[in-house]
C-alpha cells in the first residue's frame, strides 16, 4: 500500500468522518489554508487512482467515498513504519517513545495489563 501524503491523509480523514462527500463538502471541512477547488478535486481523483476512494456519479459531479477503512490504512501504515524504522520490532518502538519521554510508566503498565487481559 502506498503511503499517503499529508494532504491526502487530511482529505481521507474528512472522508472517513463524512463517509461520503462531494468535493465542495470536503473543501468546507478543511481548516484554514484551503486548497483551490480544482486542486482538491485533482487530489481526490489521485486518491481514487491509488485505490483509496471510489465515487458515484451524479451527472457531471461525483460523490466520493472511502474504499479503504481508516483502521485498515492505520494498520498497514503502522506495520510498514515499524518495519522501516524500528527493525520490525514493537519493543524498539516502545523503547523509542520511552526514551523520548512520550510514554509514561503508568501508560506502559496499562499496555501490559491490556496485553495480559487479551491472552
């Protein structure tokens, strides 16, 4: 699966939330510094070519919808990131966050409890 650009991810987040939308509806949901309508339309069509988005035609306009779920994308992206940057080791990932003080001892204990409960 291809990694999406930041702008593509932003658009997908909107589509996942709305479930289906016309380009003008996506544009309305975007924060400040909105792209031009035609630019957004091109990005959405690129997402369709990449297999992330589908559409239903209504005359000359299209209503777009996600083809891949947010969970499915997140799972594949996280797995690829762990493989690429952490030698395919979740332990290395957690160690990185612990060293960077992005995760607390309490949070680590919660994770351990969740793992033990799922066994």
